[in-house]
């Protein structure tokens, strides 16, 4: 009897330890200890792909935060995991209401479902400054970094689980002059100015965008008009590259981390290109005909957004 009791006690101990391990996994994922945060990572905008690989896709836009997952064509995979908010979930909706196996449980969103192609997932919003932790699994294991895509540019997190801090999105962070302490409080307000504008008719104004090469600024006058453009762009950080759009002709000058121009324009574009250290901030002060350019005369990124004011700051 003692032997049987000992064996039974051993079995119960093993079962208890196994259950403890099983239970411990979700506790870590629930965010009792939040993973490293990446506040400077640009998660704005959804990726645009013709062929979607296996994985998770996370982005933010004016409507809030979005999580999607999908299997590559001809494959089936199981996706499960949870998103935990250190704060409050203001709103939540599955991507496919009534079909999606996604549930909200307080400040957590959990899912467990098979996918054979096509996207599933959910959308949600959080409060200003809330931290969101993601614990993403695929086929019984943690999804690799390369299976997680963040924002329009498909960045990969440094680890999984990982946490991000979200703030209300602004096209640009206003500021005049640049205040390092003030700007550090805005470090999570990422600017969506990726890609050059595509226009058949260019109105009078300034055009600013970013791409893999860096930051680009152009100005032009509407057809049949002539205007004077002057102003300056000042980098808070390190200016790593600079080149006028038309070397030897353009009236743009660099002095340290400051770029200035004063040029007449009768159509066609002029301007300059530059690059700065990651996380650097640049302040633009833009004038047309010796007057501060209006918001409507400044076009940001491929969608031609307008800043909230002039001067303004952006972080690249």
C-alpha cells in the first residue's frame, strides 16, 4: 500500500508540475511582466503585397490598431495567441464578425483558429500612452520575428512576445522651436510621410516625403505663376547626407545641421534631399513670397497630407 501511495503521490506531483507549466505560459503572455517596448518603430499603414506569406501583420491608422494573420497560398496553419493592453481597450471588433474565433476578455484579446488563406484578425483602439503586448503563436510555437510584419514597411520586432506604446496619431508633431525635452515626450507620434506624391497637376507649394534614401523636399509654382520660396530645415541630431536637387544651380545651402534656401520659381521643381540618424528630428520653417506657407500649401507623403501648422517637426 505504501508503494502504491508513493507512486500515486509521484504521479500527482508530476501532473501538478505539468499543469503549473501549462498555466504559467498564458500568465507570461497576459503581460504581468511586459516585454521590451519599441516606441520608435513605425507601425503606421498596412502593407501592400501581391503575395502574402505566412505570418502576422500589425499596423495602425486613423481608425486604430489592426492585427491580421494569413497562410501562404495552398497551406494551412493554426494561429493563436493574445494581445494584452496595459490600460483599457476602448473598442474591439473581429475582422469577420460572427465567423472569426477572436474574443475580448477584459483587457485581453485572444484567438485560436486554423487558416488556409485569406486574412483574419481583429481591430481595436486603446487609450493615449497605453502599452500593448503581443504574444503570437503559429502551429504550436512562438512565431519567429520574420513571421511578424509591422506597419507599411514590414518591420520585424526584436523578439516575440513584444510590446508597443501607442499614442494618438498626428501627421506631424508641431513645434517651434525644436525643444529636445518636449520632443522626447512625442517620441511615439510617428509621421506618415512615406512615398512621393503622384500628381498630374502640381499646385504652388512644398512637397515633403521619405523613402529608403532619406528625406526629400521640393517646391514648385503652379503653371503660369512665379513665386519665391525661402525657409530652412534644421536637424536635431546628425545630418548624414545632403544634396541639392540640381547641384550647381539650386539656391540651397547647407551649414552644419541647417539647410537654407531663397529661390524664385516659375514652374518645375527645385529642392534638396538629405538623410539623418535614425530617430532624428527635423524642423521645417517654410515660406512662400516671404510669408509663412499655409497648411494647404504643404503636402506630406504620397497622400499629400497637410501639417497642423508651420513651422512643424517630423521624426524619421
